[in-house]
C-alpha cells in the first residue's frame, strides 16, 4: 500500500456538533470551545455553517463566530465553514472564511431533504461558485456515500461519477 506520511484531520464538532442542539449555545461559549480545540493542537476546524437560521437556529451567529476566528492573531489552525449554496459563500467570504466546504449528497432523497435541491442542481451551483470565485478555497464534501438514512440504494458507480465530476470542477 502507498499510504501518506501525514494526514490532516478536519474537526467538525463546532459546526456538526452544535447544529442539532435545541438550546442555543451562546456565541462566546462556541468561541471558547473553538479556542480550546485550537489549543489542543487541531490544525483545521470547521467552525460554523452559513445556512438559513430559520432552518438551523444554532447557526444564527455564523457571521460572528467566523469573523472572530478569521481575526485571530494566532493562526495555528485553518478556518473552515460549511455552506449550502452561493448565498452562503458570499456570507462566508464576507466574514473571513479561509476554506469553504459545500456538501452534496449522493442520495437524491437526502440532498432534497438537506438543501431542497436535486443532486444535479447542487452540482451546477457548486460549479458556478468555483467559477465565480476563482481564488476561493473550496472543498466538496459528498454525503451519504456509504448509505442513505432514507433507504435509497447508493451505487458505487454513482459515487465514482460524482467524484470524477468534482475533480473535473477543480
């Protein structure tokens, strides 16, 4: 096997861990947690998500959390955020995001439930974003590659097709 000498772990707890909580975590506490993760030596942290707070109330302070992290003096970690669409990208860039992740599900049912779009519509949006912001640092995350919570069959060929399309997008 040709294994890499080094791996990079992206800590998504501040985004993924907070988003489903019913009680709002105050912004200052989110920042304290992010600072503690950085202090523990994590080099890449997904701090928040620029989604509509109507759908994910816990992310209502995404701008403030991202702006704080972006203005940190100690640049020991890479600041990543998650976005569902072009509006999220605009807001993330305005707040100082360093790396932007857009998630697209392999499953049509999950993608529709998650972002109210077909997989094709999401990919078209991602391709437009990459072209609109040629200097942006984007990452595409494919969700449901190992299975769909709605029972949709995930074919390996479909995952491979979407990976190729992502690579071709740059």
